[in-house]
């Protein structure tokens, strides 16, 4: 049975700024695949998908400030519903 989860950031920094979507609504993403880019002002980071699924909605636009626990996107997954944890952004480079 499909279920939805919201992609959330577990931010160790006070906040990030949303830079770019790397996948469009309607795109299938794999577990660990980078779905967007954020910055802390000094470095850029990718935000990975914690589970495979289909991106059905984005909640943020370029320049939006993202705090700990903010939702970035909604993703639909196959299988039994499970709790999906917020993800830590991964530094680029």
C-alpha cells in the first residue's frame, strides 16, 4: 500500500537557504539520491531522499530559509507505512 512522507531537514546549523531543486514533481527518486541543494552561506549541501519514492509536491522555492524540521517536499512510497526520519544535508565537494 502506498504512503506519503514529507522530506524534512535535520539541521545542525541554525538554518539553511534553499538553492535548487534537482528533481521535478513526478520524478522517481532513489534512496540516498540528492533531491535538492541548500546552503548555509559558506558551503553548499545536497539533501538526500531517505526512501525511494515519487516526488508529488515541493513546499519551498529558491531563497527560502529552512529551519530544523521544516518540510521541503512530499514523496509517495510503496510498501508498509514506516516513520521516515529527517535527513542531514550532505556537504558538496
